[in-house]
C-alpha cells in the first residue's frame, strides 16, 4: 500500500499536484475545528471588510469573517461528499460483486435496475425532493438521496472486474474449500476491486459536492448551514459582485476550483494507475 | 435484421421501464411527503389576501378534489397515471389557469435546442480532438488542448456558468447574459428574432460545451491510443493505406462504438447540467420554469417538469441506442 503511494508520488506528477491541492483544502477545512467564532452566527465582525491582515479573506455583508466561515463551509461540504461517497460505495460494491459473481438472472435483474438508475435525470428528482420535504431536507437526507443515485456507473465497473475474477483459479479453490458466497465476495474478490473503489470515490465526491453546490445556490437546501453552495447563495442574494464585495465570490470560487481540480487529478492518476476502462465514469455527468 | 429487432425491443423495454419506475418513484415521493399540497397552496393564497373561514373551507374542498389527496393510495396512483396519459397534470398555480403541461411545452423547445446543439458540438469536437490527440501523441497543440479541457471538466456546471456570467456580465459585457431573446423583437420566424435567439444562446451553450469537452476528449484519447497499437493498424500502415483512411476508417470508427454507448449513459447528467445552466443565464427553458415553480409552490408544474424530463431523457437514450448497431455490426447479428 505504502509502496504504491510512494510510486504514485514519484512517477505521477498529476497525483502529486492533486495531493497537494486536496491537502491544502483539507488543512483549511480542518482549521474550522479551531475556529474562534461559531460560523453559523451572523454580525460577529464588521461587515464588508476587504481582505486584510485582520480578516484574511475579508468579511461578508452578513458580518461573518470569511476565513472561518469558508473553513467551516468546506469542512461541511467535504464531509457531505465523503458521506455520499461511502454510502454509494457500499451499494455499488454490493451490487457490482453480486451481479458479477452470481451471474444469471440475479445479474440480469440487477443490471436492469442499474440501467434505470443511470437513465433517470437526477437534478429534477432532487428538486422534487426539496419541493416536498422543504425544511425537512437537511444535509444527511440529501446525502442519502444522492447516495441512492450515485452508485450505478461504479457498480457496472465493479461488475466488469468481478466477471473476470469469477473464473480465476483462486475463486474455484475457495468455493471447493467450502467458503460461503458472502465470504468469497468479501475476502477474495473485494481486495481486487478496492483500487476502483478508491478512484471512483473521488469522482463520486466531485459529483455529489457539485450537486450540493447547485442546489444550495438556488436556495434549495438548509441555507443556514454553511456549505460551499450556501456561501455562494448568500453572496448572490446580497448581489456581492454588484456592490463590490468581490472577495465574497472570488475567494470561494477559487477554493472550489482548487478542490475540484485536486480531487479530479487524484481520481485520474489513480485510474491510470489501475485500469483505463474506468474512463467511462469520468465523462460528462 | 432479426438481431436488430431484438436489440430494439430490449432497448424499448428499458425505455418504458425507466419512464414507469421514474414516474412511479416521483408519485411515491409526493405521496409520502409530510407536506400536504392542499395546505401549502392554501397557505400561499391566504397569506396574500383576507379570506373568510367559509371561503377557506370551500377552497380547501376544491383543492382537495383537484389534487385528489383525500383518496387511498392505489386510487390516487391510478388517477395519476390516467391523467398523465391524457397529458393533463392540472392547472399551473403560478400562471393560473394555464395548464402546467402547456408551460412545460413552451419551455421545452428552448431546453431541447440548447441540449441538442451543445451535446452535438461537444461530442463531435471532443471526440475529434481526442482521437487526433491519441493518434498524434506528441503534438503540442493537442497536449495543450487536453490540459485545458481536462482542467475545466471536473468543475460543476453551475460554477463554470457562473464564472462565464461574471466575465461576460461584469468584466467584458459583449454578449447578452440573460433571457432567450431581446426584449425589442417579437417571437416569429424573422431574421432579427433568429439572430437574437442565437446571440442569447451563445453563452449558455458555450459553458455547457466547456464542461462537456473534457470527458469525451479523455475517453477518446485513451481509446485511440490503445487502438493504434493493435496489429491491424500496424498492418494497414505497412500495407501503405492512406493515413486519413487509417485515422478515420480504422481507428476512429472503432473507438466511436464505446463512445456512443457512453453518450447514452451521460444524457441524463447532461440534461441536469442544461437546466442548471439555463437557470444561471435566465434562459426561458424547463430549468428556469422548474426553479420558478418551486419558488412559487406550484405543485402541478414541478410534477409536469419532472415527468417530461424523465420521459424526454429516456426517449433520447433510446434514440442514441438505436444508432449503436449502425456503428457496430456485431449487435446486428447477435
């Protein structure tokens, strides 16, 4: 594991850049644990101060120190992304391994369901959820909903690997040695798909954080919970660009771009390290 | 030919399954939600004006009849489908008494136009550039192009559109950033109107293309760089087949098959991206309609937009799938 990591840093420039970028954002987000102010409170600082020695990222029109506010926002968004990624990974591993190993009608039914989930346009559905749940839609509910839609691409990838593993010698040995199906999948096959799980983990985070940003910017989430999207929502609702508080928009946007580029580079370089087939997941959506 | 029919049958089955399950899930979400549409509408109505208790009671009755919320679940589900099949989803509340379906149909051409143009441009340009980049691996121009598109690809649709909005709205205002056409032209098939529509669609389409290019580029480059190492390509080169023929007929065409499959898989996501982008540029399509409807608490219109979205995307995927056997002869004989 460690050797792989060292090789990646040594031979893969993209991986190193990605790691540095994600590292910066992760440290910045972790700083929020030492935040001197509660980021949800407003009018705790002088409003509309440009970046200075006292307020590194300036303050916004709601009287929040943007440094600490953004720090909390990135922590929440990253946690959100990780939650969605972990939950949807569990579904995609289960479906992918089961479909690949069991085959037959189990495979056909699972892949049919998979195809349905791939085809449904997620954004209108999310808006519909917000529409009927309104204020009951907190970030965990949203993470659950996104996790329910974030697995099909990756399940298909995992299935394609599992299909190959099924006919390998060691699987047959394990079966003849009396291992149960569950044990074969978890102990024999799971380690082989772990690399894919890691790289799709990043892609899934990108996707879910992007969705959260979009919904929050439109005001379709709990807007009092600081996340990347709600920061932009408040900046827009105070017309930050028009009144000249540009740092309220520019700094979050730069940080978002850093986060997304970093995660993307990590995913891409891992993918190249494992298997070019994973490219499907990276497209478009 | 028989193989083709089986293929089409399977895909059609999938399309109907997507529409059926998607819309059923939609029904379930609205049915199980803790919020009663009747009370919501009533709350909105009574917030604006003073209504007598009798008026409220009779409005509640009328609304309950309209939404049909008083009945048991299976009856509601049955009614929902029968009305849907007749294309009737009730009147829109924000533009009463226009039917919600009519509002959606008004927004549909804009969304479809934007989606279609940007997808075609993205797919063609991305694959062409990706293919060439995979074939001419040491070309500086293609390398630079790859870095730029790959850098843009992970950024969410909203952020890219937003950055473009800031650039063209504040820093360099040359293109219209809002609306579908200028206020001073009337919608008709005249030159000024068409020009105005094109001009207004430039920025939304541009931002969609920017986000979409990277995925196709990366995918095609990876595919092509695998294919050029195949024996049959080397053989064709040794046999003196013209380079253009090798690139287009031997390499690109084979690489295009998985890309068309991928196109079917990403349409749902691109559709979501389109309606997000529309909202940023205040483009008069289904996306803006959806957001307006949510903000206005317009139950029927939200349902109508979701229904039409699911149906349209499923249908688009079906159409793309139909193209697949034309490229890959193996599907026909399966």
